C-alpha cells in the first residue's frame, strides 16, 4: 500500500515517519521547499523526542519528501495533515485544508480509487464539505483525528489509547477495510478502533481536548478558593484523583493551559456551538477561567512587590510545557510580557535549547521594540537566578532536583512564585525562601 501525507508539520511528520516505521512506503508533501530539503537530509525541523532518529532511519528508503503533489497519483491513501489555525473570530481557518484538497483534485486521476483521510483538526461538517469538493472523483473521505501530545508524540503514535475513524456511510466497507489495513498493527495490539460517522469522529477530537481543558480550569478555579482559605490544592487533587470516576490526570493546578491545541480547540468548539445555535455555557467558562488564571497569579506577584518597575525576575520554564520548544500560547511568555510591561527585568531559562533559542528570537522580533532590552535568556539555570528579586516557575519541570541551597545563595531576595506547584515548599522554606504556590498553604 502506498501512502502520502500532505503537510509535514507536527502531525503530518509524525504520521509520515510513524507509518514508514510500520513498513509502508510513504511520501510526505509540503509546499515549504526549505523544510523538504531539511527533511530529505534526515534533519528534523521541530524538536520532538525520538522523531529525528526514526526520520534518519527511513528517509530516502521508504520515506521521501517533496514539494510536488505528483506522487499522490500513485497513492492508495492520502493523509491530509495541514494546519487549521485560528481565524480572527476564533474559528478554525480551513484555508490550507481547502487549498490542499484543490491540489489533490488537480493531481489525481478522477477514476482511480483513493481514500482521502482528514487528520487535521476540523470543525464538525468539514469532512462532508471535503467530499463535496471532490464530487465526481472516485474517492472516499475518512475522518481520522489525532490525539498526540507534544513531547510524547512518537510514543503516542505507537501506543494510542484509541484510533477514531469516521466514514460517510458505514455500509460501504471498502474504505473501512483499507483503514483497518493501515492501522492493522494497532488492531493486533488491542488498540480500540472506533468506527463511526464523520460528525461523531470530528466532535470526538474537540470533546476530548475541551474536556481535558475543563478539568484543568476546574482545578484552577478551585485552587483560588484553596488559596484564600488555606487549603492545599495538591492534596485535594490527589484525593479526588483516587476516585477512578474522576481520575488523577489533568488535575494539576497552575497558571493555566497553553499550547497549540487546547486554547485553539476550545475556541473553535465554542464557535461551533454558536454556529449551531447551542449555548456553550461550560466550555466558555473553561476558556474564561484559563484566561483569568494567569492574571490572578500575576496579581499575586504584583501585590507582593507593590511596584515591579526595575525588579528582576528569573522565569524558569519558557515553553508551554516541559520537553518541547513550543512557545505557542505559553503561559511563561504571557507572564514575561506582563512583567516587561510593568518595567520589570526578566531573565529566562528552559532546559530545552531550542525553547531558549525560540524565546530569544520571539523577543528580538516582537518585544524588544516595545519594551526595550529588558529580557535576557540564559543557558544556565544558576546564572538565571543570580541576583534576582524573585523566582517564577512557569513550566512544570521537576525543579526540585536543582541545588536550592546554591540557589538560595545566588538570589538577591529569597522569594519563589511557583506557578506549577512543582517544588516542595517545606524544603525551600527551610532555606529561608518565601514560597507562593497556586492554592497551597
Ligand atoms: C493536548 C492533548 O493532550 C492532546 O491529546 C491533543 O492531541 C493536543 O493537545 P498538548 O498540547 O501537547 O496535548 O499538551 P498537554 O500535555 O495536554 O498540556 C496542555 C497544557 O495544559 C499545558 O500548558 C500544561 O501545562 C497544561 N496542564 C496540563 C495543566 O495546567 N495541568 C494539568 O494537570 C495538565
């Protein structure tokens, strides 16, 4: 079976490399020629654990990359993995998807049967639209959302919790059989294959992300109350999580969720509710709680110092979560922006080299112009905390493992704002630090 993958961004690249590892002959298509060049040399344009070694293993063997759509002529299955960013209203922008479908249409033979699989996250009704666009062509359109987590995407590809497949008509066995063949490896491993209709499949993706985001917002809202009354949100989460109906995952209070998925997908789901005249009460609240959480935390910092002008802070963790270089919707970046606006000086650190590099580039482009040169990204954590008025933890790395005794001697003022509740308060308090967490005594 020959497979092509359109779009070699995060989702497409993992799909292409993963399918190559499973033994398929795969062609990755992308309009970005510099990216294609890089990929054909076996170099990964993004940081994702385990991805580059798999890419190197298969590139120029059963995996190639090209800017041309021509190879899709011979493909049995075409995965569409282009981005669906947020438009100015908060809905998913389908521009790249529509353009990819048009290119498919221009390239493939009308009568040669193919399966077009939509892997991009798309609002309900999109697969139907795609089928409409391909009217008159011998194709079946399949919805196959992805559930990859950044930093764990390779693992998630090979060990998914479920594979969701949405079809136009469940009586039509041909595309179902083909997709079962593509995902045969997973089926043999006992991974549940959810075979359903287009609309259900499309909504499963949004429902899953919005539910996880809601868990986070729930615990974050509760953390504010815990903070006020002197309760410990970490113990509350732990006790709640022991009830298997609740589960302990995604109940860590902090400064809110970021990343390329949750904020965008929550927005897009709200939009889909409104579009269909259904009121999105809970999901809207999820979004609002998240937006306010960072402001609440920032106000905590502000009320401690009264005036932030001229104060220096170490921000530990820059990316939206650990083990990634991705700054999209990162709470750390939001905090940095707020601090700089108040005239503070920011020293930033992240364990991932590329996260630091991306932050440097971001501020070179975006903010130096507006806020002056008050941001410094350092390669060493101990250099970062040197002479600061306060330490702010923004990403949930295990900073416990660092030498806090050494840190206590380096800082100017011993104050920690732990935006991810990762430190052991008693340990740092013994060293003379004032500790402020999120909903912790
Ligand atoms: C998420 C989904 O997990 C994945 O299934 C989907 O395909 C894409 O979106 P990802 O964006 O990689 O994946 O990040 P995730 O690990 O889910 O974390 C998202 C955000 O939530 C991070 O900013 C993280 O800091 C925050 N978070 C997570 C919390 O604040 N508390 C938690 O308990 C868990």
